[in-house]
């Protein structure tokens, strides 16, 4: 994991908790909560995939052990 990854994960979880609180207090509909939750989780997964696995699979250094 990179140094910024825990910060991104914590911010994403806090945003999800904030959206849940808004839903509980009637400021957000269930449909909006579902959409925002999906978008936040998808962005987190894409960010973690790109930062942690891109160098190993797409154009990164090729390690050949012979």
C-alpha cells in the first residue's frame, strides 16, 4: 500500500457514514444513498487498483527470473 491509501480509505468511510447519517435524519432518500454509496465504493476500488496494481501489470517493470 502507498502512504496515501489509508487516508483515502478513511475519508471514503467517513463520507459513507455521513451519508448514512443524512439518510437517518431525513435529508437524503434511500435511492440517493444507494447511488452515492455505489459511486464512493467504486471510486475507492478504482483508486486502489490503479495505485497498487498498475505498476505490476500494465507497462511496469517486467521481472524475469531465469
